[in-house]
C-alpha cells in the first residue's frame, strides 16, 4: 500500500503533535519509524490507521482517504503496545474478531504463530503477562496480512528470545507476502537491520527520510590525536565528541573522505544508527 | 555476526567472495537466494539484494532469469588475480610495519618465511 502524506497537521486543542509533515511511503518496504517520546510517532500512526482525524493537510492510502473509510481501514492494521486490538476476551475471541474484519486473514498462519509463541487459545488476554499479551498482538498483526501493517512498540513487552522469533517471523512473512510495514521502536540496534528505509521525526516534524544504508553512510567517527582530529573535522557537521587522554573521537554527519582521513593518520569508522538517531534528535535526554 | 565496520551488504559480498576463493562455491554453482541470505542474517531482503547486485557488477556472479544467481566460471581466477595484486600492500607491508613497531628484526621474519616453505 502506498501512503502519501502532504503537509499533515495533528493538534489536540492548543497542542500541536504533528506539523507540516510530508512523506511518501512505497508499497512493499519495511520502514523504521524513530522518534523520542512525545515526538509524534503514535499520533502519526493513529492517523494512518484511521483511529484519529487529522487537523490539516492530506493523507491518502493508495489514493483514498483513510478516516471513516472502512474499505481502506480494513486493509490497515496498527498494533499498539496498549493492546486494545486484542483485549477482547480470550485469544480465540481476538482471533475471531480479526478474522471477521481482515479480508486477508490467514487462520492457518495465525495458528502457526500461536504455537510459535506458545499461547493458550482459551486464556483471557487481560489476565496474561505483558509478554504474552504482546505476542497476541503480534499474531493478530502478522496474520491479518494487511497491505499496511504497523507495529507501534507492540513487541516491547516480549523477552529477547520471543522478540527474535518475532523478527524472524516478520521477515519470512514479509518476503512471502510483501507489504508495507512500519516498525516504530526504541530498540533501534536490535531492529535496524530489518529496515529498508528510516523515518525520523522530532517534535512533530520530519527530520530524516532515507534508505537505511544511506543514513548509516552519512555518519562516521573520526579518531586520532586530538589536534589532528580537530583540524580535520573543523568544517564538518560535528554531532558529538569524546576524549580519552590524548585521543579524540569525533562523530561527524555528512560525506567524508575516508582515504583523506587515513592519509592524515586518522582512523574512521561507522556510527551505529542509534547514535545517529540520538544526535539528530537533539542529543542525550534533556 | 557482523563486525559493523562496513555496510552489511559489503560483508555479505566479502563472505561470498571468500567462499569462491576457498573453493566452497564452484563455477556455475547456484548460490543461496537473497531471501535465504536475508532470513539467515536477519536483514532486509533489499540489503541482501544489494550485495548480490554488487557481485554481479563485479562479474563474480551471474543471473539466470527466474532461476537465481550462479558463480561465474572465471570468478575464482579473477578474485585470485585481484588478491595477488593487493597482497604486498594489504598483507606484507602491514606485517613489516608491525614487526618494526614491536622490534622483530626483519631477518627473523624472512627466516620464518623461508622455514615454512
């Protein structure tokens, strides 16, 4: 499913959650949506899911409006950490409901996932552990096979082995049934290799929309004797720096001539996506 | 699994090249699909695709439409020639520099090489 967002605004009374945001998402890609708490991720996803009416601009899914348009919203699935999609009684009830509203529901695949996450179909979802509840959300989200599938931190409650099982299942099912997937997460390093493209928002505005590898290529760490590093990085966009004795390491953003740096006796290396994210959204927590 | 000093797709390409060099992958042999690579390394299939494209561009692999990717018959010889070209600058020079830095006489290094023949 293709998404065209033009000049989007979402406001709650006086508070503006999303402002002047334009973005185009293509069919058949996995997107990473990154932003700090309160950046507007959930507002954006809620608008895309048709949970909320936007205040300005346009949002189209395959050229159709989303809000109060059930022909489109049944093709869009948003699984949130809050679990409102699955807190409907037992696991069976949640699946039954999903099967009813999702035209592409795959019951056999849902059962496979239930076995994978060792869920009890008869158990009440509200009485489950956070991890199990997250797993029910993941089952509903994946087995819906919605052309736009969004997971908003919905696997945070799962433990590490379950999260890895989720990543593997997501990737396998995405390759078998390509669709547009948005993963919103704080566990950036764990998930970043799944992204084809990355969208970073901060304070309700778009900061970066770029293929994941191009974003990673924009960041480098330059390390060496403090004075040479200082000299070499003077005209570059510096994201941050650290010093250990006589050695200085500076993180820069933008194209870098690695050969030139090595000639100057400096080491260059990549920066993790998480570091780039932190510095592109205003540095460590304020 | 990855040492994250270079993009993942370059690391995959390097791994396939190493397999061709070692003979683990032979000429005209089919390599695993991009999807199998993506699942194995838990990466986006577009990333794996890039690695394969790079190898096609370099002449290491060739495509058979609808079937998959295969090792070029000349790939091993081409890669060996490339490695030979870089051997002295990439392998010998750093070794000599290291020997000098830690005070191993070059005569000792030469003796060791002679003895290992």
